[in-house]
């Protein structure tokens, strides 16, 4: 179940079941979207405005790109990219474009990421770092964003 809270009033504004999810494993929010990952590898994308107003919100999109437990979800600062990772399988990382909600087919490509256990974006979204079980991190330059 997902609980939506209004932190100004400390009230639960909605409670609903994540569609098709047995065990939730990761969450991320942007100004417009809410992403919920599951132990089954599914990521459901909800619109933020519908979470508070619809009693039974339906996902705008379900992402089935990974087949193992989702361990981390992260939106970039502009909310245009959602990073999805699983540390259960080598190089299990995907990027989803917003608002089209399509998965980038060319990522991660031939670059070995090993078992991904952390992901983050720079303040302006120009860089993305992916940490792994080997104690190293890969730094990617996202050329669409001019600033770091």
C-alpha cells in the first residue's frame, strides 16, 4: 500500500494499493510524477496530482525493463529522467525519459556497471554517477544539460 501525506497538516490524504505490486522496494518523486518500484522489477509511474485526488489512482505507465528487485529510483533535478537500478544483476540500470515515459535503448550500452548499489545526479543534471559493489563509481556526462 502507498500512503500519501500532506506534511503541512500531518494528514494522510490518500491510501491506495500499487497496481500489480506484491512488495514495494523503492520510491522517487519529482514535481509532476511519483515512481514506485517493486521486488518483482516493475516500476509504476503515477501523476502527483492524481495521487491526492483519485481514490484509486491508476499508473500512467508501468515499466517492465528490469526483471529483478528495484533497489533505487531517482529523478534528475528537472524531472526529465528517471534512473532505475537493481543490485541483483550485473549492469541492471535503465533510464526513462519524461514526459514520453520511454526507456532509453542505448543505456547502459557496453559499459560494465557491475552490481549497481547507488545512483545520483548533479545539481543541474549534467552528470550522473553510478556506484557499484566493487567500490567504484562511473561518472556519465549528460550532454543535453549544459551546466553541471
